[in-house]
């Protein structure tokens, strides 16, 4: 069984973050290990983020990388520039293939920090990645262009590739017009589209984390990237469809949905 590393924050509601990653790894039959970067407390009106000291994050990574063979890892919420730099320094000394989920979360009024952080993501983190999985808003920030249609998704992916990450998945999700959720993979110079009906449910907390974690797990098991993306999209679709409602406006992806469906259809 492959060991797979996630470097991410904690989600108090457990739909996303490090909890989603570890649950996804378990469901997809890889052994997940983790380095925690921050602790997020989520309420209906607020998200409070507590960043862990960089030394604590480095200690976790040192513990993992010096004792276990880690061929595949994913990054999620890193949270600040110091953490990003420390994580990159650790990963640079390995041959680990990295799935970069470029989670961009900032408090209001931190526009300068946001610009500096995004620059560091492009210059330091993305060049370490085998594939990156931004949603439409994140892809717009990383590419420096607005994205409202498929043609613009292709151009944005090319711009993100120019940072040094050879493969890019842009998640259209519910942000594109129409009834179809379109995700786009540019793998080198080859284009792949993955489509499914949009789901009229609010149980989407953790969809992005689960998607990138599922890709990481499938790659660790030897699956090719296009097939890994296809599996991940189906996994998330099931997770949203059978997600856990918290309120009328909030709910979490359930990572066990695919397993339950398979058990019920045997």
C-alpha cells in the first residue's frame, strides 16, 4: 500500500481540509499521513483561521519524510508566506510528485499579502507540482485573466503551465453558465474535458479538497492522470449527491458515498 502525504489545514466541519484528504485516501485504499498547517473554525457567518508556527509544520514534515517513502503528496491550505516557503524547501529535497491544490484564503483587507502570496505560489510552489487543481476563481488569480467560458479555461491553463507546472486541471463547477459542470485537464499539449450534470445541493464543502486528494490517491496507485481525474470527478459527484447537510446553506461532501453505492448495488 502506498503512503500518501497531505499538507493542509483542519476543517472543523470535516467536509474539507485535512479531514477530507485522509478520508478520501482511506476510501481509495492508500495510507494517508498528514502535516497540519492551520486550524479553521467554521460557523454560518465566519471562518476563523489559526495558523500553526512554521517550526511545528517543519517538524511534522521532517518526521514523515525521514521515515516513510512518500512518492505522492498533495498541498492544500498553506495559509501564509512563511509556511509556503518552508513547505517548498522540504519538498524540493525530495523526488515526491506533488498535486497542488492552490487554496487561496485571505481575510478582507489583506490585498497586498494576497498579491505576494499568489506570486510565491506561481514562482515557488507550482514549479514543484506535477499537476495543479485550481477552481475557476483560483485559476483566474493564477493566470491573471477572467474566465467565463471554455475557451478562456484553455488559455488560463496554458498561462498556468508557463509557471512550470506541466499539467493543469481547472474546475468549472457551478461557476460556468449552463446545466453542465465542466472540468478541464491540459496535460502537456493535450486537452481533456470531463462533464457531469450540475447538482442542486449545498453539500459542497470540501469538494475541491476531496477532488485533489482523489487524484493523488489514484496517481499513487499507478493510474494515468486523465483516468485519475475521471475517477476523482465521479468520486466528488457521489460525495455531493449524498452529502451531509448542516443547514439550508451549508453542507459537507461525504467521502463514503461511492463505497455505499457500490455496496448497495452488489
